[in-house]
C-alpha cells in the first residue's frame, strides 16, 4: 500500500488507497474534486494503459479515467 507521500499515479493495479490531500492550483484541484476525489475517499486502481496514461480507477462506485498529471495531484495513503 502507498505511503502518505505517494501519489495516485504510483499506486499498483488492484490496490485500494485513501485520498489524503489534493495539491495543485484552484482549477486543477476543483476539477479533481468535481470528479469525486475528495479527502477520505477510497480509490481502487483498476487498469493502467500500456503507456501509463490514462489510469482507470473506481471511486464511489463508478469508473473514472485520470491522466497521469491529474493523478500526481492526489496524495494517498
């Protein structure tokens, strides 16, 4: 499982982590929050594309695809 300084981008396929903090400026942070990734939310990594972008996760019961640069703004534990 990931440590508190790890980002969602570094989580292995099949692992479930909890969102600890969102980083980034207002627009990026707001976009990530609008997708349902808020502090305390459980996120399961389902798939990673062959070149690593995008990353498919399950959040709040639905599937979500994130770009690598978006996933870097999500700190997880």
